[in-house]
């Protein structure tokens, strides 16, 4: 009995130390590019919580497996012998089923609350702009639904959005399955043929960020990239006015 208790204590100490090192290392790694949206903060926090919970679980399973290999390995001459009969421990089985189920349920609820919170529309209708995103092999283009010339929305091969304003993206595909993703914003969603999908983002940092396709869509998948340009509101308004003027000129020529 003393030997068994000593082994369990040793496993617990090794597990705690390994978990602490693993959690510290996981939190120090820069898993994502610099955040550039209001939604990125809660998503990064959710990721950290998942790491903090997952590392001890991984360590626990690994430590038990390694100690089991060490303590219960077959010795020379025992290759053809059966092991001693083992009777199941109902209490232990209930515990190791209940605890993981509670952990998973808690993480699912937390993830749902984060998703629900970041997808909320702004209270004022005019506080949000609408951009239609269309994917096709192997490019993206963007239409500004709130600004039309001769009944047609302004279209751009690159994405321009204002800093600090909510943008709702309506995402469609002209051919195969794509996925609209700006890593710095953390948000991504599939572009599905025949279906319009949606998400909203509030960019909060001026700059240029890559737009990539995150769904294998053919030989040119790796080159399906554009740029999301986040501008101060005044600069965005000036850009949009310039696009309107160019579209008006094209419509009347």
C-alpha cells in the first residue's frame, strides 16, 4: 500500500510540475498574428482558457500511460502469461466520466457565450456598414451594399473598411467552397455555393492585413489572397467618394 501511495504521489508531483511548465510555455507562444479587431480580444482569451484546461488533461493522460508502461510492463519470461484478473471500480469510472463531461460542457457554454457576444449587432442601425464578399477561383471581390451608383453597389478588388465601425459581411461563392478569413481579425466563415453566410467585425487598428482562403478550393488555393485595408474614417470616406465618382463616370460614358 505504501508503495502504491508513493507512486501516486510521485505521479501527482510530476503532473503538477509538467502542467505548470506546459501552461507557461503555451501562454508565452504567439499563436496568432497581432489582433486588429474588437472581436479578437475575447477569442484570444477563449484560446488561453482552452490551453489552460487542455494542458493538464494532456499531462494527466501522458503521465498515467508512461507510469503504467513502467510499472506494468511484461518482464522476461512473462510473455505467455496472463495478467492478474482486475475488477472494475465503479466509483472511479463514474468520476472519470463525470469530470470530463462537466469540463467539456463548461467550455462549450463559455465558447457559446463568447460567440454570442461578439456577433451582437450594434444598437444603432447606422452604426454598421454592409459589405458583400464574393469568392471565386482564385480571388475575392467586395461590394459596398450601402453605397450604390446607377443601382449597382461599389465594387473593389481589395477590401477597404473604416476603423472603429462595425462591418457586417455577407459571404457568397460563385463556384466551389471557399472560406473568408482575415487572421488578424480572428473571424472566419465558409463561402458556400448557393448560400449566404454572415459575420461581423469591428476593425480597431489601422493597417493592411491579408485576406486568405482557409478552405482548399483547387490548384490556386494558396494564391487566393487579397488585402484588407483599415483606414481612419475620414480616409475611408475619401476613398469611397473617389470610387463613387469613378463608377458615376463609367456609368455615364
